[in-house]
């Protein structure tokens, strides 16, 4: 199997502001696996605050090549279940590198779906008809900036807003001057005072906000559980839950979990996380980083299993090298092609 990795810098359409800072690009590595006349695509998207770099990902991916079977016919004929031991070996070959591992996972799944002639969601018996509405993140700025972003987001029925920057009520007021659409808010660990947080969730629920993501720092499980008892709207873990073993810790602390391929090393683990989260009574959001349509199309394969989708990543960038995952009527459309179903622009 030939593996080809290329660093690629995603250009954001608009400056992206979070409680932790703001930026205009996202480093990424695009991956291809080639074997038996099929090409599988993958990507590692690495927002800087997560600590992975293009250089680190390139080094890891170079080390992975020797773990792949030289003869693609030795890849599992029984479907994606057989990929699990290979992906586990790759995971165990080095700590961290979550996004780079996700790139390998996505590319191998895409390759296998193409080799078997089926879209992944069909292999997994997932109905594309159950696709949940997806939210679209709008940036924060003055009223003119906000109303321009709201207009831009016309195709979306739910908007997502980043809070935790210290000006939260003004931010929501500014959005409410532009639209009455339902909102989801993501605090990105930006709240500090729990009494103030309790007043905020109460106020937000009266402002048409349907959930709050990661209100406190990830270590503050006690404060989060305290807030959850008082919150009229669900609290969803993002930074507090990265991989499968984290789910046990957040059950009873949060109402739901935001599962992202770039955090959890890809589709195989995301599928296990969805099953485990359900058994723990956690609701499920399927989220993303700023990513190309490759990562989004991969996540879309699982999205019908989620309660909430947040798969706007490719729409936030201006240099998407892939096509095949679009948004229609507030929902990501399920790609129809085999594997993850995307095409590289300019290629057959
Ligand atoms: Mg988040």
C-alpha cells in the first residue's frame, strides 16, 4: 500500500475567535492510500491549541507506512471490522497524534469502502434519512459583522456561537437583534464562576439556546455536575471527553458528548464511542474541527446515529480541495459515492 501525505493549510473565510484566542488558518495534512487501483482519502486537521503540528503528523505518518500490509488483498474481506486490529496497532505505535491517526483511519475506511464498492454508511446499515440538522458557527464581532454572518448562514436552521470571552450577554443580544433562530453555545472552558454560570444557563435557556458545550475547564467535573443539576438545558462535553475511556468519567457530569474524528482517532473509535455513550445514557453530538469535505464526509457517514450534528467545518474554509459533502435544508447531505464518497477537485 502506498501512502502519500501532504501538508496543507486551510484558509478560514473569516477570523475564527474562541475563548483561547483567534486565528485565520488551520494546519492540516492530506493523506492518500493507494492500492489495487483505489485511492482512499484522509486528513488530519490540527487546530494549534490541540498541540499537534504538520511536522509531527508527517513524521508519524511516515512511521505508519511499514505497518500497512504490502498486499492490499490481505486487507479484511469481511468489511470494516477487520480494520480494527490494524488501526489498534497503529494507535499503539505512538502516543497522542490523534488527528494523524484519524487521517489513517479515514483513508483506510475510504479505501476499503471503494474496494468493496459500497458507501460506509451502507456497510454499517445506517440510514441516510435520519440525518440530524447541523449547526453553523458564526463568528463574533460588532452588529454589522454579526448580521452579515447570520445572513451568510441562511441555509442553516441552527446557529452555534462561541462564548466564554467575557462579553457573553452582549454577544447573544447582538445575535438576537439579527435572528430568532435556535442557538447552541460553546463556552470552550471559558467560564470560571459557577454561580455566574448558573445565572447564565438560566438566562440562555430563555434566549432560545438549546444546549451549552463545555462550560468549565475540563478538570472541573464537580462544578460541571453542580451546574448540570441547575441547568434547564443540556450540557455537552467536548474538551472533557476525547477518547472512548473518557466516557465513563463524564457520565453523570454532562448530558451529552461531542464526538469528533480528529479527537478520537477516527471512525472506528467514533463508532465504539457512539455505542458506549448510548449505553451510559449520554446524548451524542457529532462535531468537527475546521476541516475539508474529506473529514466532514467521513463524519457524515455516522451522523444519522447522533442527536445533534455540528458539521460545518468545510463551509468555514475557502480552499476545500474536495467536493461531495454539501448542506441542504439545514442538513449535511449524505455523500453518495463509495467509501466516504468525496472526490478530489480536478480529478475523476
Ligand atoms: Mg467545542
